[in-house]
């Protein structure tokens, strides 16, 4: 019995170390390599924003988070995310046929922030 307990604790410790080791975190991480933003102020004061984020996904990572603060403005309408099918697309002049829409889920944080989480297939960014 004591031998089984020792083996169980040893196995748990190995799992714990492997799960929280920095290399394990790196295997499920992403980096933002480049951001391009273009914004247009509409006659009614609204702002239309187009952004292109270039991500590098590491390991099993297949999604990214965007944090949108909900205080200090009247809100965000029509938040959408797409995969660019053409890597050299010009911001603001992308043909809709060159886009693949991504599914988003919204997470409300305790801090009062809203997080949009892009859930996408493994082809989000070709690695």
C-alpha cells in the first residue's frame, strides 16, 4: 500500500512538473508578429476599423484572444474575424472572396472587460 502511494505521488509530481514547465506553455502559445490598422471616421462619428494581425501559432495553439474594454465608449458593433486566404492582401482593399470567416465566442471577465475568442480550425495561420 505504501509503495503504491509513493508511486502515485511520484507520478503526480511528474505530471505537475510537465504541465507547468515553461516548455509546455511554449508548446501552446502564439505571438503577434505584425499588426496593420486602417481606420475611417464616418460622417455620423462612427469609426470603421480594419486590422490585419499576423500570428505565429506554436504547438497545439489554434486560437487567440482579443480584449475589448467596455467602458469609456458606447460599444463595439459588428466585431468580426476572418482568415486571410491571400497573404499579401492590402488593408482596406481586401476582396471578400479572399476571406474565410472565423467563429467567435464571447467571454465576460470579472474585470469588466469583454474578450472575443477566435475559435478556428488548424488552418488559421499556415505554420
